[in-house]
C-alpha cells in the first residue's frame, strides 16, 4: 500500500467562524478555499480527505497541546524551565487558566476547519459518481473525531458554521451559536461514526488509513464518555446548560452497554489490527506504524516537504512533532572528568537524535507520585522501563571527543555506552550521598559506593531532573554514526489511537454495569493487557536483552474486584505521557480526587527533598475556556459573548 504524504496546511478551509481569510496548500496546488465544485470532482474529494489526515499534525505532536492534556493531572506538573503555558495549566497557585492562555486553543483552531472540509466532502461527493462510500466514510470519521474531541474539551460546540447544521460553509460568518452536549453527540458524533463503521474497510485504503476497527474504537469511547456525562456522579456542571437527558430517551446504562458491545465486537473482529507481543515493541521507534496503532499524525525523515517541517531545526510550532521536547530535562549538562582527580571535565552525554535523548526543553516533569506509586511494580511490569528514560549513557565519542575513557562517580572509569547517570527504581538501602565534595555532579546527582554512575533516588526526582519520556523519543536512521539532527522536530509519527484501548473501554463499561460476555469480564480484559506487560524481550534502561515471561505474576496480582480507580491506574501505566490523562480524569469525574496533591523536589540543582503541592481544581475547570481568539473574532454584543464563554472564565 502507498503512504499518505501530506503538505496541507494552516487551515484546510477558511471556516469563518474562526478566521476571515487564510490560505491552504494540498499537495503542490495552492488553494484559497475549497469550493463545492471542487468537492464534486474525484481529485477534490481525494485532496480533501488527504487534508483531513494532514490536520492531525496541527494537534498531535504539538507540545503545547500535550501540555493541555497532561499538566495538572496526576501524571505531570510544570518543570524548571516552564513558562506560563505550563504553569497556568498546573492549577497549583503559580498561574491561572484563562481564555487567552489555555493551550486547548490548539485543538479548537485546527478542528473547525477540518470539520468544514469533511462536511464539504460528505455533502458534495455523491455527485462525482466514482467516489466510494468508503472514501466518504473517512471524511465522516474525521468530522466525528473532531467533534468528539471538542465536546469533551469545551462542552457544547457549534454544529452550524454559517450554512446550517453540519453543512459546508464558504461564506464569511462571524456569529456563532453553541449546541448542547447531547446535540453534538446525537447529531454529529454518533451518526457519523456509525456510518463510518458500516462503510469503512477492515484494511486501510492507504498505510495509516482509517479502518472499521478505528471507527469502532471511537464509537465505543464516545458511548462510554456520553454515558458518564449522562450519569454525572459528582454533579459537574455542563455548558451550555441543559438537562442530563438523552434526546433519544436512552439511559446512561444503555450507553455503557453500547460501549461494551462495540468495543468487544472490535476486539473479536480486529481486521488488520491487533496487539503487539510486547509493550516495548508498541513504542519502539524502528517498529513505528505497527498494527496496534490505529491512527497517527505522520512524519518522515525521507523528505522535509512531506515531513511538514525542517529536519535540522524547529522552533516549537506545528506542524512539527516537538511534543517530546517538553517532557525532556536538560541531561546535556552532565559532565565527566578527563582524569581521575577531576581536574578537567567534558560533557559526557551529548544531545543526540536517538529515542533516549533528543532536544531538552524542561517544561513538564512527571510527579513523584506517578513514578513511585503508579509504577510501583518495576520488576514484573515492563511498562515503566518501556515508558521512561532513567539511564543516560555516554556518547561523547559521537561528538568527536577523543578520550576513550572518562571518569565518573567515585572516580571510576566509564566508556562510551556506559551509564553516566541513573534514576534508581527504588529507594536504596544506603542513602545517596548528594554532597558532591569529591566527585562533582554538576546536576546535583549523588553517589553510591561501588557505582561508576551518578544516581538520583526516586524521592529526589525534581522539577529539574526526572525520567524522560522514552516512548515519544525521536529517531533517525540517517545520522551517519554521529549525533544526527536532534534539534529538528521528530520525524516519527505521533500515535493517537491504539488497539489496546478497546480492552480498557470494554472493561470500564463492564465496571459501570454493562452485561459481559463469557471470558470478557473487566478482570479478563484488563488481564490481557497486564499479561502482555509482563512479557520482556529487552531491558531498555539496562541496555541488555531480557527474555522473561512474567505474565503469570502480573495476572495473579490483578485484584478480583476491578474498580474505576484500578482501571485509571492501569490506563496511566499503559498510556502515560501520551495525552490521554486529562480526558480520562474528566470523563470519570475523578480529576480533583486523583490530582489534587502531588509531590516533587524543587527546581534548583541542590533540591533533593520532596515537597507537597496542592491544586485548586474547581468543577468549572472540567471544561476548558473558549479561546480568546474565537471570542475576539465574533461579531456579538457583550452579553452574547459573555453567554458564549464557559462559566468561570470571565
């Protein structure tokens, strides 16, 4: 199958609910606007669908959007070099979420142009005569996908972009009326996804193309999310204000059952998709685009044109994939000595275009709670090792430093490839010596007797130094044996949806009361994932082969009674740092409970003592503010604008 190469972008169509004018590029043909006549040609339909894949790059891989999905949850807080983009989202007293500062604007600004493009395809493609239902179903999927992401983030959003509900708009329109949450789900999300399930193929039209299994995943997830919304166990407000009733008369329990049934159907009929044999292989860069990944925002090292950005330098903006920079601390300060007496030093770990390294921006740090408690089992469960970088190895030789040997902790020799710094899995029996009076760790790491690597105990994880996110790390094959190009955006795809999530969706629905099939109880489903997590083929941070099957240990440790809290723990272990967490906590209305406090050491080199921080998470925070750019663009009077904005963000 051929690959999709996309060069769209800023906005796929100028949806004037957002902007008055803009330009779009599809392939090599500049277009100011997609017209109905254009979508009545086969070339126009294919071009529009290609643009829909392209718009994913403007959301996924954007580090500021990743921040909006993670900072302030039980997974991440702001790091030492964070600016207001990250401090605001933490809700811990160092900033405030506002319409002008909330980085959920990344989603808003990219989704509506794509929705309008999808509507243009759906509305006009039938007249072509040679366009298959399956191709139109791809547009239906993306329209539903964007509306689903929007309704989870902002509450009710407009279905009318200026030409009528779900109609293709080509005229300037600076008004807007928000639909209610039930209207968005029952008029847009569910119908489009159900039609997509019917019409999409089991094997994608192109590599990375949407499939029936992907549509089922999002249909099941939308049913699950809407069921929670209807149930509303913690009385979280919605906006626009509306009764928590379904227009079709169904109960929350009906939708929990639908979520279970659709997810199980997808598991039983996977098409070309399935689970990888090990967790390590899911996120291993040389194994990108594997059959577990149902949807991704694609990039390539083969061509800057098709990559959508420079291979050598990036400034932290879409469509580059730069998200991993934000969760990477500046390990490049690490020094080792050229002589045992530490009379002179060199940088022993250089910035490199490799999955464990990359460009450090130090904007987001995992909480100690996540590292110590969520990933408590680091022996049987491979997911901690397959998620984080906790060992930084010498690569000075790739930078042209001639020394074959350097001297590190305890004055011991190290060679290229040896560990220079390690974050320990557990608190050591003997206290780490952070005094640095003899062997000078310039990042404030400590020493343990007999070890040549500097070490940091889990209790000393700080806003300055912490486990980096290996699973999102960059990867290049054209580095010529050197450091490569670590300053450009990642040329890896950014994974958006995984086959494994079907097991979690079905399990969560089962916990919420859905009737289950034999062999597919919540515990059965979770144990499929946990069994896979117990299979090792490589010790990532040990940099050594490890062929062990600890699946029996993993499944025997699964509690008999699966709860929502347990599923949320498992989801974090499976998808940590990928952008799922805020949505998971908002859906289950557990954000305040699970993220209200966290621990981490301070931002300074010498900080090693955990500090407890408290967050002020209010019910209105469960919706993000409508972006200020949208508010400013609308020609509404003051009262109308005030009514348009989500409460709490005046």
